[in-house]
C-alpha cells in the first residue's frame, strides 16, 4: 500500500537537503503527479530538466531496474502526469 502524501512530504524534505539530487526530484514529481498536484509536479519536472536536460520517462525506464516492475509503471505514469516527456 502506498501513502503518496507521506512520500511527497519526504521528497520535499529530500530536495530541501540537496536540490541537485535527481532521484529526490523523481520521487517529488511522481508523488505530486500521482496526487494530481499539478503545480508541484510541473515545478519538479522543470527542476529535473534543469539538472538533466532532455531527461525523459523512456530514459529513466532504460536506467532503472526494480524487483516489482508494476510499481515502477505507477511511478512512470505519475511522472508523465507531472509533465515529464515520454
């Protein structure tokens, strides 16, 4: 079971600690996208693209491996909702 609101809070804390760490921004954007908080999701995607210009969901899919691929798909869908290009 996911507590996406809790995840968003932790992601916000993480980016406050290190605003250059891309995985924290992925978590922030995915949580905001999943919750439908567009302004936060889009802001996080802008930050992702500032750190890694040209970054896409497809590039992330090619990079990450996870023992539960269905959970990754939820994250990828949420990143798309936040505005990260395919």
